[in-house]
């Protein structure tokens, strides 16, 4: 079968692309995973076209890999089995905003900054900010979070309703617009974080929240990672409602200064942000200051200037790109884990020590207020060094699992974290496989991701 020709007949010539450059672009995301070239890239314009494609794909056993902004770090968008790369970039309409109900309805290619640009006139915002101008479809599919997760949670906490197309081509509307519901099974939660393995999300209804009356940021340098993370643990245990709580190591700040033109001191640093009213923020800042001094922090610098806060978080969001730019000719291997907050100091210090012992230049940042941190290793194009780097990642992940943490706090499983799933989930994987087989009997949806094959 000439797949491209058949799909052009089904959907139209302008929906199908087999240009070598386009195929190469869709062979990989931002991950360390090896690329795989799809047979064809398809650009649907509406839900009906997605439905026709999936019905065809199930009938003919054609693998389909959904793609949004393609900023995945774990290989989610790599078309591992070939077939169709389903680029949802043309489903990019902001369909409805209802400030009176605190919700928006969007198609999957809409990015979260675009939503917030629209909402700010109403004094509202969508608080999840994973960076990389991620698309809402991808954020739902990986249950993304980001720097504000410690206060505002994850994407799934804001999903009210979804329109999905099942692998057999059926269109289903899940959820409702109520702020809470005890009705039926929570099918929105099932598709949230499913990484495109159960169907294609074509519409999302999101809960949004009010912009804070005031905000302040603080920067706290520490002599080492253990004292920095011990401070974070005490801060969270004390119930200080920080809006952001980020750990950034000296290497990352050095790269960010060179990349963004900032001049932050190059030392292990915790960045905080506080949201609320001025009086409440002042009290929270003072409590954080007292805890920081007790933990051995250096000079505590707080700022309420909006421009300074924006520069700080822009530098934070570009740190991966900044670090990559600082290591030309090396491959970046990035991973994340999350641990119970009391185990954060030992998890972070062990990861950094392992990097040093194995001679890796590494950068560590983290949304440490919820026990989640990211490690980026810069690796030579040498099989032995790649294996050594993977060993560092494996040990970091198994240490997290040993304390009942998770192999991925927000990146998702994709291709690269499959081998940890048995250890983390055990016999529960059988239930997950049953759900997958029920919804996707032909196994066409993003094959090779999320679930390891049964033994």
C-alpha cells in the first residue's frame, strides 16, 4: 500500500507531506532518544479529519504518533514504529473564554503563553508553566507541571473536559464544565498523562484562576546543595505557601548569565516567588528569611519589581538552552525524578556526587518545592561515555524508587523511562495494559511508549 497516496485520497493532498526535510523534523523531539523517520506526516484541520485518519489506521494497522510543539524530552514524539506522524499544529484555535465561569476552551496546539496573553485582560491566568512554549495538548498528554507546581499543581488539576478521538475513530466528550463532579468514572484523568497512547485529544476545557494581587521574588545563595535542599524541606514542612521554589546550581547560573545577559552570582541558589496580598507576602518573605538564615544561606535578596521577576523566570526557563549552548559538540542527556520532600537533600546530593565521581559536567535544576528535580549530563559521542551517563541516570532513578518516589515527576515516560516502569508499578502494569488493549485493540496509538511490553 502506498500510504501517502491513500491518506491524500482520504484527507486531501494538502494534509499529507513526505518531504524529506519534514520527515526528518518529525523523526525526533528534544530528547536523547534516537530518531525514527515516519513514513508520512499528516496535518489534520479538524476533529473529523482526525477521526477518519484513526479509523483508517486501525483498519490497516498503521502506527500513529501524535505531535504537538515537539518539545518532549523523553522521546514521546519519536515515531518508534514508523507510520504516521500526526502533527496537530493546525488545531490551534482558542475556541471560547468564559471569565464568568473561570474557564477556557482550546484546541490542542494552543500554547499556554497564548492563553495567558488572552486572559490577562480579565485578571485571570492559567498557572502551569513548563517552559518551551509547550502546547496544551502536549501538556495534558504528559500531565506537565513546571515552576509553579508547588502552589498550583499540575495540568491535570485544571482539566475540566476533553474531546478525544479513540483509536477506532469514535469522537467522545469527557467531563463537563462544573468545578467538581462525582459522576461516572474520571475519564479525563485517564487520558491526562497517557502520552497519546489511548487516543488523540482534539479539544481541552481548562479551569483558570485569578491573577494574584501582588507578587515578590527572592534569591537565596547557599554554600552547597545539601543546605539548600534542607532549607526547602523545612520551608515546605512549615507550610509557607510559596508560588515557586526552584533550585539552580552554579553551572546552570553560569550558563544562563552567558546566554541571557544576566549577572546572578554563580553559586547554588534557591529562587522563590510569593503570591497574595502585600501584607501576606511580607509575612511569608520574613518567615522564609528566618528559615534561610537558620539553614546557612547567604544574603537574602527579595524583589517586588515585575521586570526583575520576569527576567529571573525568563532566565530560569531558558536554562536548558543556555546550558546546551555552553557545551557545543556534546550530547545532552536530561532526566527528572521526584521524591518525598524529606528525601530531597539526600537525592540531590547523591546525584551530584555520582556525576562528579564519573567525570561528567552536569547541570541540576529543580522544582524542588514538590521534590522534583532535573539533571542534565553533557556526554561525548563515545559509547563508553554514553553508557556511563546512562548509569548515572539509572542510579538516580532507582534511588528515587527506593524511597517510594517516581521515575518521572513531569517529563513522562516516553521511550527512555520504560525500563523503570516494572520497578515502580509492579503488577499494576497488567491493569494498564488491559486498559490500553481495550481502547486501542490494534495497538496503533504511539506504540512503544508509556508501557513496557509484557514479559
